[in-house]
């Protein structure tokens, strides 16, 4: 179950990461990975879940149609 303490910890960690100069995308990714880890139980299985979710998200982002069409169009030109 998602608790208020977890939400406060995640918001504080996001603000701290941005304040020390970490890029927004990296700070959001680190905070979301920490949130998934804390919500799923904070054990070795939760760490495996975080790894699988991050890998699936990265794969889905790169799998877009544009990433295949534009390089092929440039190659044909």
C-alpha cells in the first residue's frame, strides 16, 4: 500500500536531486525507480521488479516508428 511517508520521501528526494543539479529526466527516473522499489516491498524481488520495469520502459520508448523511418530515409538519401 502506498503511504504518505513514501510520497513525502519521494517528493523530497526529487527536490534534492534537482537542487544539486541533476538533470530533470534523470531525477524523475531515479525517483520513480525508488518509488517502485519502496511500494513493491523493498527486498530482492522488488529490485528485480524495478529492473524489469525500467528495461521494458526503455525498450518501448526506442521501439517507436520514427526511430526506424528517419534513419532509413537518411540512408536512402
